[in-house]
């Protein structure tokens, strides 16, 4: 039985060894596949590094160009500071001139207001004179209206009397 047990153990180990061989073969094939993938990744990483290096060169050139432009802009800004200072000086001079003009204009306004006041007083006096004349004319007009009304009344009375006299004469003539 010992032989049989040894033979059974041997067969079992052969089966286990065969299974291990297949597993080792699968692992080895997996390693080959993984090595291929790693090699592909290395190539891709290398390409990415080259592309990244090219982009860095491009970006560095653009940064250098921008630094040059910034330098030129700084020069322009410094020039503008000078122009702003000149404009500030001109604005200050303009303000001084404007203040002088305001003083002169205020004097003229005061003079015109004085003349206007005198004209108003003169106009008020003329209005009073004209109102007195109008009142006088109004009185004369009222007198004329009264006289006219009285004369009109007298004429109406005379006309009525004439009609009455005319009627009487007509009656007499008719009666004859």
C-alpha cells in the first residue's frame, strides 16, 4: 500500500504541477502582455514629454514676447504720465482763466441787474402816467356815454312824439 499511496501522491503532485505550469504559463503570458503595455505607455509618455517640451518652448517664446510687450507698454505708460502731468497743468491754467472770466461775468451780471432795476423803475413810472391818462380818458368816455345816453333818450322821446303827432294827423285826415 505504500507504493499505491506514493503513486497516488505522485499523480496528485503531477496534476498539481501541471496546474502550476499552466498558471505559470498564464502568468508569463500576462507578463509579456503587461511588458508590451508598459512599452506602449513608455512610448506615449516619451511622445507626451516631447510634445510638452515643444509646448514649453512655444510658451517660453510667448512669455518672452509678452515681456517685451510689457516693457514697451511700461514705456508708453511712462510717456502717458508725462502727458497727464502736462494736461493737469493745462487744466489748472484753464481753471484760473475760468475763475477770472466768472468774476468778469458776475460784474457784468451785476451791472445788467442794476440797469434792469432802473428800467423797471422807469417802466413803473411810465405805467403810472399811462394809468392816469387811461383813467382820464375813461372818465371822459363815461361822460360821453352819459351825454350820448341822454341825447339818445331825447331823440327817442322826440321820435315817439313825432310818431304820436303823425298818428294824430293821420287820424284827422282819415276823419275828414
